[in-house]
């Protein structure tokens, strides 16, 4: 049975965070990753390929997105982070079997981000939204490169703990 | 530092391309062999895209706020509905458009207008002259038609954009949280909001793409060249055919030629000078005017070009103008100093007063108004003879004294001569700023 356009869209949107994250590992640019995710989705819905199952669709999407990511790097003359094909395939496979990052998770992350100190928010914005490398981030906020890595790592950890706490509370609140 | 933090920092450095070859190989081996290491990397990547999403949603929500809108008070992020906003954008119209869009947005408001200007609405409407207070949507195009016109826009995040005379600016649909405009020709000044809420702004020119967050900068664009000067903060400029941007910091500039083969570099803005002479040679950046055959006494003659100046509830005026960009001609900022004089050499073939003027900006700053003076025909000598007028700066009147009452200490922008209504056969042979 061929998947309908609605199911294709729904499946890819559910996998959006995982798929975009896989692309980000290749391009290391969140806007580029978003563009490639959208291109991949369009291709899945309008392309000639048909998908018998959601698993087949996801497998196709991860491979296609990765190829598009490599093209994007060439087009933007950026270097690859150098992950071997084998590791990328392992990561993709694990992502395909992973539980999707749910809406409440994004919601919780947004709330947790609000609770971060301004300096941490600025750091995150510069690194992930504006796409600056850590050296440029260091220059912008006037701290050393090593300090940027440390603060970024702590921000990730703090956000992770916060999100897990909020999600646990949500689960406890369920009737 | 605990092992988990050490691993995460290693991954962050690796993703940032900061590890040496041997260190990178260790990370790769770890990723190949350890499911835990891969899980850590996947978590990091997911968090990166989700954090960027959260910022995008925040920017989109700021854009949706009604006027006036400029606060950076922390507001609770939306529930899943906020994310759904993004996803709805992704869904687009049916199966089609997977872009965040919601029709044409109001992206700017006209706060001040002077001189001849108009707006061409994206749907074919025409407002001429451009009324102050009008709200502009993506797709709308502003044209400042005369050399003495300018328009100031307030952007949705509170930033200000000033468009100089004889410029053409099209407002584009915001993309990924960035406001965008296409400067087809002319000059603009961008001043970020003072409340630190400015979003990224992108200016596309025929030759380049300029991107800035909270930088104060000005851009001058023609069909082939773009000059970016950054006066505070930092902006990026990218050649149309390149993918790597050049970062331009406070006090630096980057000039970019569409046909240029060499990579653009940011250079310190040159020191300003007090004297400038324009012989209208090949390097002159002419904004308005048409070249005339050389005459008996003059090697170069730049004749006035007609242009309409629309007026509200009245027939438009016809101007005949010559205008030159000082900065683009000389490549060095020209400072108008105390006691300086402006000298024009030219000719008129019919009796008419001539209006002389220039635009200014603060040294390493924003647009600071225009200054003009009318010289009666009698002061120009016999009709048909070449004349020289020496005009002390003090004789020029500010068109907008609220910006600056005096041109002293400001940087010269465009400089022009014109006649109103009558085509007096105005031609200019040389322009000079004389130091005291």
C-alpha cells in the first residue's frame, strides 16, 4: 500500500527534530538544516518515489537529506566535519528507531530556555540560531574560546535537566 | 570536570572543527564503537536544532506583535501552539509551500518623508508622493526620486532604516527570522533599536548580501558595486558568487565589485579629509546627470537631468538636476569643517536661480539631513557664461534642523545643483569643497 501525502507529511513532521538534527551534523548550520528538511519533505511528497511504509519513508528521508547536506556543503564551500559514512549510517539507524522528540519537549525546552541567565541565552542564540562558530561567539561576547565551550556545555546540561524535570512533572500530572 | 562534561566539550570542539587530527580520530573511534557516545552526539544535535527553533519562534512572535512592539520583556513561550505556528508554516497551503508564511506582512512604517518619493505596492498600487505614517508590507517598493529626498522607516523590531535620495528599495518577506530588503540602487543607513531587541537584518544589493544584527551601518549600492561601512557592531558582506562572508567590524568598511575576482577584505575606514575636488572625470559617481560634449572652455560637462517631483494635491514639479556621490567618487569620507566653502563651476543657458545642496551623515554615523541654498540668477553672471560660485557652509539652510542645524562636522554625502520647473540648461563642470 502506498503512503498518502497526508501520512508522508505527518510522518516527516513527527521526525522533524531527528531528521533536522541528522542534517545539522552534516552542515552544522541550523537554517541550512531547516531548508534541507523542507526540500526533503517536498521531494517526498512531489517526487516520483513511492513509499510502502513509514519505515521505508524515514530510511529514504535520512539518506536523501544527508546527500542534500553534502551538496549544501559543496555549494557553500564549507568543510565537512568528517564523519565517516559508517558512523553516519549508525546514527541514522538509531534515529529512525528512536522515539520522536515530542511537542511537549520543545515546549519544555522553550520554558527552560527562558529561565536561563541572559548570558547563556545569548550564547545559545549566537551559536545555534545565528550560526556563529565558537571563536566568533567568543569574540562577540568577550570571553575566551575555552570558556565558550565550557559555558555551552553547562547550558546544554542545565537545559537537559530542566526539560527532563518538566517532562517528568507532566507525566505525573496525567490522569 | 566530570566525564560527561568532558565528553560533551570534546564533541562541541569537534563539531566546531577545533580538534587536531589525532584528537578527531579518537572522537570518531569513540562514536563508531560506543552507543553512549552516539547518543550524546544525537542529543547535542537535537538540542541545537530545537534551540534554533525556539529562537525562531520567539522572533516570529515578536514580528507578530502589533505596533508599537518593541520590548524585550521575557514572555512565557507558547505552549505547543507556538511550535504549531512553525509547523503550520511548514504545512503551507495544502501540500505546496513548506515555508513559514502567512501572506504579506507589515514590515515597516514610514515615519518621515522629505522630497519626491513614492511607493509601488506589491499588488500594483502606487502612492505618490509617499505619505508619512503609511505601513509597508513585504513586496512594496520605495523610490526616492529626487536628490534632495529621503525617507525614514521604522522596522517591526524598532530599528530605523533611512533611505537616501535617488534610491530604490524593495522590502522582502522576512526569512528565518531575518528582516530583508533589496537595495536596487542608492544608499541606506540602518540603525538598530536601542532596546537590544533588533533581529537580524539582511540587505540584498545587485552585487552583495549584507547581514547584520545589532550593527549600525550604511550601504551604498549600484548595479555593479556595493560599499558597506560599519560604524558600530559587526556586519557580514557576501559577494553574490561567493559563499563565505567577510566580517566587517566597527570602524571598518568593505567595497565589493560584482566583476571583482579578488576576495573582498574589510579595511579600516579611511581617515576623513577636509578638501575635495571633483573634476567629473571617469571615476566620478554620477547619480543624476547626462554627459555633454566638451565645450571650448570645459573638458567635461555634466548636464542636468529632468525628473518629476510629485506633490500632494498639486501637479508635480519638474526638477532639472545634477548630483554626484562624494564618497563613491573619492572613496574617502569628506568632512565639512568650520569655515569651509562649497565651490560649483558651471553654466546656465537661460536665466534662472539655481539651488545648490548636499546631504550629510554623522561621521561614522547615520543620515543627518540635507542643506540647501538658492542662488539668484543675477549672482551667476551673464547668461551663457561659465560661472563659479563659492558658498560658505554657513549659507546653507538645513532642510531638517531637528537632525542637525549645521553641516559643520558632518560627512558629505551626495552633492547637487538643480533648477525648479525651468530647464535652464544647467550644466556643472567642477565641484569642490575648500578648506578654510
